[in-house]
C-alpha cells in the first residue's frame, strides 16, 4: 500500500485528533475467553475474506466496520474497497472519523452519496425504515461492485447483532451481502479487543447509529430534524458526554446519558449551557431520561420479529 508508514501510536493520535474523540466513558468489556478461541475466530475471518478474493466493505467508521476494513485491507490489499455512504442521517463527525481512519491506515476508500431521504417510505419512518435505508445503500454498493468486478459486498454485522430489531438484515439478504464478522462468530467485545491490539483508535468508541434512529417511529424524517439532532448531540459531545443520544420528540429533546454521567447533567453550569444551546437549536423543552442511555430505546415495546 502507498503512503507514509506510521506506528500504531501515531495512527491513533492522528485519528483521535481529527475526529475530536477521546477515551470513551463507557466501560469497554474485556474478553476472558481463551486466547486460542479468539485466534481461531480471527483466522476464520481472514480465511473468509481471502476466499471472497475482492470485496466492497460498507465502512461507516465505527468499530465493527473499521476492524473489518483493516483486516480486509491486510488480506486483499487494493482489492478491498472501503465505501462510506454520506447522507443527512450520517453525522459529519463520523464522516470525518471515517476519512481520517482511511488515510491513517491506507484503506482504498471512496465516499458515495445515498438518497434514502428522498424516498417517501423512508421519510414515513415506519418500523421498517432501516430496510429502505439499507436497500438504497446495497443497491448502490451492488452496482458499484458490478461495475468494478468485485465479488462481494460485506458489512460489519457481528454475532451480537442477532437480537435487536434489525429490518436492514432483510435488505442484506436480498442483495446477498456477506457479514464476515458474524460468519466468524466474532462478538462485539472480541472485535473491540482485536481492534485495540491492531491499534485502531475507535476500538473503545461507544456504539452509534444513524441520526434517524433518534426520531420515534411514524414521526416523519426530515433533513431539518436530522440537522437539529446532529447539532444537539454535538453540544453534548463538546461538553464531554459519551455514549449518549438526543431523542427528538418535536419540541422536546429527550437526553439519554450514560448512567454514570446522569448527575453531571444537573451541575448548574452544565445544565444552564445545555438548556441555552439546545433551545437555540430550536427545542422548546429539554428533558433528562432517568433510565439513562440504552441502545434501541425507541424499539422498546416492539414485538420480536424475525430478522
């Protein structure tokens, strides 16, 4: 691969500085499964990628897709094309992290523009919204793979992603998208540990999702709402909150914070700044969810459907 060779520490510093990230406030789970099992799983992942011979990696810049991109690049070189999909629901901070990772680790990287926001089915925000988003993504990636003669599109789904409601998996099946991390039975904590060993600076980043996931089902998704959410979460990030969400309930911003940071939001100075800045964004009321942050909270109460 071309470019200047950097040490793991230098790459870590470059991406951290570029994305504005810092050490996660979340307690990152460390695995205590035996080393042989972990090595076997990573070897399986490498074998799967080699057998595919050429891949397009759906690369968001999160820990799963970053690790997959790193291993795919190591096994396939330029035959691993890492593609980031940019859209109004994709935070600019995440896009910058993806760009910086790609530069620091010499990924073969491209950015495409997806237009799911133009689709009435996506904007309607029914419980299958993610299906329409992934359908748009995999349509474009599939077309790109066909044009470039690439054998497979792969995503960062892992073995722990078999529980929450994920209609996007239906789109992945329809397009024949492979999930090598899942196929190798790698869990989130194992991917974090392997990413840490590889020097990937996002190894401890809190899990994330598109901005549309902050809007309750059946409340329409619009570029204006997404922009409000992104600005509001940037305020939280700048104040040092990690692993948090701003749930958009029209005039109400419902803040979900990590349990150990709930009390910090009530510090008079921080509370005053939160109220002032979020009202300036357009929210009339700012509420603190006493249950704290939990992934997929807007899925609570949904029936468990096949994925």
